[in-house]
C-alpha cells in the first residue's frame, strides 16, 4: 500500500489505535488494481473483507454498488460510515465488525463480488478468510484480491517485513482450490508510487477468481 510501517501480527486493538491516530491511514483513492480489474463490472453487491476505512468500497458505492466493509477494527468501520454519509452514499454502505478468519453472516450475502485488499496475515488465516468470503458469494460471482507478495521483502518497498505475512501465488492457489474458486488471473504486478518525494516500487500479487 505504499506504506512503510510493519503491520504484522497486529491485534484489532492495535489497528483501532492506528486508525484513531490519523484522519486517513491509507490513501482515500482506490487501489490501482481494483480500478483496473473492476471498473467494467456491472454494479451489484460487494463485500470488502478487511476493507479498513473503505477506500475501495466507497469507490464502488459511488459507481452504484451496494458495498459492505467487514473489518475487525470498529474505528475503521466508523470512519468508513462517516465518509459514506459525507459523500451521500450512506444508503449504499454497510459495515460489519468481524474477524476475517472466522465464518461470518455478511449482510450482503450472496454477493456478486468479494474483495480483499492487503489482508496480510499468515497463510492459514488467509485461507480461512478466502473460504469464508467465498461462502458469501453467489455462484458465478468474482473474488478479487491484492496483497504485498513475498518478493516485496527483497525488491519492494513497505508492507510487512516477515515472509509469513506475504502470500505467494502457490499459497493463494491452494486457498482458491480449498474454497472451490476457479482462478482467472493470478499474477505478480509492480506498483509504482512515491513516499516523501522518493520513487518506490511495491511487488503485489493480484488474484481474480470465479466461484
Ligand atoms: C493494510 S489494511 C487494508 C485496508 C483496506 N483493505 C485497504 O486496502 O485500504 C489491513 C486491514 O485488515 C484489517 N484486518 C487485519 N486482520 C484482520 C482480521 N483477522 N479480521 C478482520 N480484519 C482484519 C485491519 O483492521 C485493516 O483494516
């Protein structure tokens, strides 16, 4: 996400404190791969798992989607709902306090789109999250995800600095197989951005799959 802090092993309380400490922890614009892959999708119902302050969900809601952000940080969810109200999107936006790694009764299930952006947790937890989100999707729906990939440790900037929190393509493929997802795209992509006027590159992995 172009962020240089280590977000490993953070509890919901630690995330709450982080979200409370600044007005926008992440950029307010959607992730560039979300825009690239999802711009053409017809509006429907999206569940943004670990959606934080909701930058991606708000972008989709502005395009006509009904958007649910699920996150284990109540502070992040409150910020998402405040911004939805400010932008006149309150009737399209829903929030669910949930641990992504546990089965959850999502409000917008069955959804047309499941979204996961930078949920950097260990492979077992991420596999559980992908299974849980897939169960909330309609047959034929899309699951789209983007993460800092393991190569980011050696040739990328920012993100967690321990390999276990940086999924590989193989780990994501195994999670998709367990969830019953058919992979359409699973590729490593570079993301170019600036921090403090310095050009940086992030190494991400992007997934698009069909339930
Ligand atoms: C790096 S932020 C990404 C936020 C958002 N997806 C985005 O791209 O702007 C990671 C988010 O994951 C959430 N998170 C981390 N572990 C979680 C878990 N086990 N269950 C639910 N949310 C979690 C954090 O609260 C945080 O909002």
